[in-house]
């Protein structure tokens, strides 16, 4: 893990209507490695995640104050290209949502939109990112069949391939194994371990065992507030805040 911050959140507050979801959160995410965002349901984990690629703005009821810096530049500054931000910051959701098209066209969807795909390199792009998602050998003979025919675990790996195909520098993972069986979940975890050498991964998870397995850095939220953040070994083995200790022990949350 690179200790330099790749993402810096400064005094971020978010409201859904009159309900506060995040309260003056300031935290930095190291470059390259996996940061796990943990905390009980409704504590603001997904809101924090969605703030990093400006997906919160899809709702008119959301109000945001504060700053989110990506490589030192505020992604909420006037004139920032939201499409560019969402290209640099990919998302893997909790449930796989393959597009209603072939496996082949799912992978190429982003590269075609962003002008990264030409006729002479399309096949290579598809193979490269299906291999990156550990799916190539399973689907190479049926690339032009509907993506929805894949199993749930295969669909999630296809969604990962689709996210990687635009070459993001950050990958946001919102409980990416929640809909998967244990073997499929393990494959996603293994892929994230490999990807963290080359990109920054922010993982929201409600499974503490998963956070312990994967995290290099941990952020703990409670009722919209940042309680504790630090290297995973420190947070899990020697938490500095009593609420963190109680949550890890299962006494609260």
C-alpha cells in the first residue's frame, strides 16, 4: 500500500432532504491498496462511497458540502467533467447488473463511449479484461450470447471486467459479494487482492471477516460520523476509540 493519499475527503456533510447522512467527515484514502469502510447499516458507508464519483447527485433531494479531492483536485469544483470523474473512478455494485446485450458488448460498452475502442483492438480489449476478471476461459466460446444467461457469480465478474475496461484509477466496491455464494465471493476477493497492486480500492462491507481478510486500511463510521481510521492492523488489533472496540467485539451495531 502506498501511504500517499489518493483520495482526500475534507469536511464532507451530506443530507437527504432534512436527514443528515454524513456529518463533517474528513479522511484520506491511501493510494494503491484496499480501504475497507465498515460500520452498522445506515451509518453512511454507501453515501461516503458514492460521494467519491459524484453518484449522489442523481437525486434532487441530496445536499452536499465539503470537498472530495482526487489526486489533489476537488471533484466538486465548478466546471469539473462528471463523466471524466466516473471514468477515473469505477464502481462495482452489490448486485450484478449486466447490460441487456452480449458478453462481448458489455465489456466494450465503456471503451466505445470514451473513444478507447477501435475495430482493430476490440477483440483484444474484450479478452484482456475478461482475463483480468478471471472469466475468459468460461465464456470465450460464447462471447456473443446474452450476458443475462451467465450465473450470478459470472455476471459480477463481467461487471468487474466492464468497470476495468475504461482503465479507472480507483475502484469503488459496494458490498460486491453480498449477492454471491461463498465460492463466487472468494473469487471476487482474490481478484481484488490482485488489483490492489495497481489501483486504489475502496470497499464497503458489512462483513467484518471480509474486512479483516482484505483491508490494508480501515475507516469506521457510526451514525454518519467518522469514528476512527487507520491501518487495518492497528484498527482491528488496537482500536483507539471505545465505540470501535465495542463494534468489533459485537457489543454494538
